[in-house]
């Protein structure tokens, strides 16, 4: 088992679920969230994060800054569906 943890912060439920399935199949433990409210509860456990730039009620950059403040060793990928 991989024992690595990944956070998926994505407001689109279908895309979030698809990503979660893919990473679970690769052996990662997945934390899939719609918003950043619970990041502070899981931050020490996150090795990697995929964060949407444009979330419904918040800015993905703010979520990235929060995660980096809480867990500087986390590797983060930012994505967006907007041009």
C-alpha cells in the first residue's frame, strides 16, 4: 500500500468524484472536499493536493495559502476549467 494522502479540493462533484476514484485505484488515501472548511482538520496528513483555482464561494489561491501555512511540505497542483 502506498500510504500517501491526497487532498482534492474541487467544487464540481462529478470531477471531484472522478479524480477521487482514479487516485484511490492508484492506492492513495483520498480526502475529497468541496470547500476548504475542513483543511485545518486534515492538513498534517496531506502529502499532495489538487486544488481548483475557482471554487463556488472562495478563491483556490486562498486555500493553497492556507494549506501551505499549515503544511509546508505538501506538494500542490492547481487546476482550473476556465481559460
